[in-house]
């Protein structure tokens, strides 16, 4: 969801009655998993306490790790440098999978294993999102994934042509804050591809003057 001017940081919007529409419309997709970037996870879900890592004591192979083979729903954290502090292995019952790069240190991998968190490797120093999605399907059986930002994560997958559909809440709020993330932000270090064209599938007016728009990526 975003303001009418494309901003997505909801903390700047004050008390707005329609915020619950995000979870309500999201649950309608019946997805197997949802994915957020490190900043969003750090802000909303992970612990804000300092992370003190114990020595791993051994070299850990850079192999994907499945901590819970019986999990049916997943929270996927894109954390290429291994910085997030988790105190448990799930978010509201959704098993956590950390998407890492191969340069993450042994002691962080050991910490994830001890906490019961699954992880996959998707690139040496930068995340290869196509590889990550293929592994999530193959290793965990994930077929439908909700991509829930922030703007740079959304922009990276859009730029790689990995988004099938946009489910978008157009909120009746004009933000105007400078230097604020938007719905899709392609990082400066990436080679920007052409603009993505969409086909409108459906428009619904919800309570509190919210528009729910669904688009298919052409």
C-alpha cells in the first residue's frame, strides 16, 4: 500500500482507521509465504537488542539448511549480510527462512542453526533473486509468495522480471515527505531495466476511501 504520492512509510500517516485493510486483502491471496527485506524485518519483526554471536568453533559448509521440514507457512527475510537478530524461529507461526549470501560468517550461520531458523544461499555477495525463488520452491514447496517490501526489495524483483501480479491499496493520504521510499525503488547499484507495463484486473472501493487495485504484469 502507498499514499497517493507513492510513499510507503506508514509511521508518517498518523492514526488512520483503514490500516487493517492491508492484512485483510493480503490474506485473500492464500499465499504459502511472505517476504520482506532486512530493514522492514528489523523495524517490525526482529529483536532490537544487540546480537552477540558465539564462535562457531568450526567451518560451516555453505549449504542450504532446513530447520523445520514440517513447516507449512513461511516468513522469508532477505538478509544478505546476516545482521538480523531473531529470538525465535517463527513469526506468528510462520517459520523463518533467511536468504543469505555466501560471505555471511560462520558464527551467524551457527546462531541461525541454534535458533532453529532455516536459511538458503543465493549469491556470493549480492542476492540472486531468481536463484532464491527457485530454491524456495524446490526446498520448501512454496508456490505463492507475497512480496511485502520495502521499496528496494520490491524494486529489485520488479527489475528482474520476477513479479507476476500487483495487489495494491491506494490509500487516501498525501504524504509529501522528501527522500522517502516508494512502492518500487531500484537501487543505484543495479542496472535499471525498462519500465514494467501492467494490465488492470480489478478495482474495488473499500471502507475508509481506500481503493484496492489488482494488476497483472504484462
